C-alpha cells in the first residue's frame, strides 16, 4: 500500500475551489470510518482557514512529545490542526514555505496506531497540495464538488493535479445536490444535479455518491456535532460513501 509510514494510509480530500463542503465531508467521513472500526485521524491542512476544531467541537490543544505534536482525540477521531495552535480569528500571514513547514509538523505528528489519516486540503492546486504529495505520498485522493459548472471545472483541475503526481483518484463526491424544503417537502436543485457524476464518468474516475444541501447538516456542523456520529439517514449516507472509499482504496492498493 502506498503510504508515508508502514501500516498508515493518507487519503487527501481535495477540491478545486472553496465553498463546496469539503471540510464538513472530511469530518463526517472520518467519524463514519471510525464507527466502522478503523483507527482514524484528520490532518487539517487548510492552513489559512482551519475549520476542523469547530466541526469536531473541540478547543483542546495538542501537546508535544519527543519534538512531535500529539493529536487530540475527539469523537473517536484524532486531530491535528493549525486551528488548535493559534488564537481564534487570528490571521496567518504565512508565505508558501511557512505553510508547507506547518503542514509537515502536522503530517509527522505522533499518530500512534492510527491506520487512516484524512487530509483536509485547502482549495486549489498550490504549494500545500504539492508538499502533501512530497511528504506523505497519499494512497489516494477524494475530490469534492458541487454540481454547478464552475465547481466542476475546478474539480477537474484537482483530478489533473493528482494524476500528474501519480496519486490515484479514489473518486468524486457530489455535494449540495438538491434541497428538500422542510415545510412543503418539494425538492429543488439550486446548484443543478448530476454534474459531478457526469464529470467523473468523463474523467474515468469512480463516482462515490451525492449528498443533498441540508440546513440540519449546517446547523450540526456549526455546533460541533457531526451527524455521522448519530444514528440516522445522514449517518447512513456518510457510511455508504466511506465504504465505497475503502473499496476503491483496496483496488488501488492491490
């Protein structure tokens, strides 16, 4: 299996642009994997906009052991994030090398017996993404997109980046696909529907599933209470996608 440490697998969660729900998906997929019996961690590699501490509902800071950061464990998942190391609301005016150095400290933390580490990447295809590939050699990448054309154009660039760096793309997730009105029950498609699935087909990569635009998911995320941690339809949806990711990972691992 391709990984930076024996017995440990890094999976990059990326998107070509921001605002597609990538971090929220990372949190819930990690919890879903943990509920399936995997020992899971999250590296919050979105150096300039870390959101995992909020999504997981923790203000606990990691401590150092033998010059390595020891992840905080919350909701069954280990976490390292720059958001744990700086004051809330503090802007990080770091140039590329500083951001890459911070990412290295997170990647090289004391992860113990963690099996799978999901790396929540910042949007785009720049320094942080390239540093991740060089330092951790992800076993695979998952791309998150909304159905709209602008997101799909950028998602295609993200797929291309991982292709050029020989990181297998495990699949594409279509997020915010449809919205059901909680009052009348009518379903609409504010961002369109099916675009990410069609793009995955054109690019020759697996389609992992779609998730609707959800007010309850947004509210739960703001409250640090990921739906994947509770039994219900939302948890089932995340578990199904997590299972497909594991299946695709098995294929590329040979």
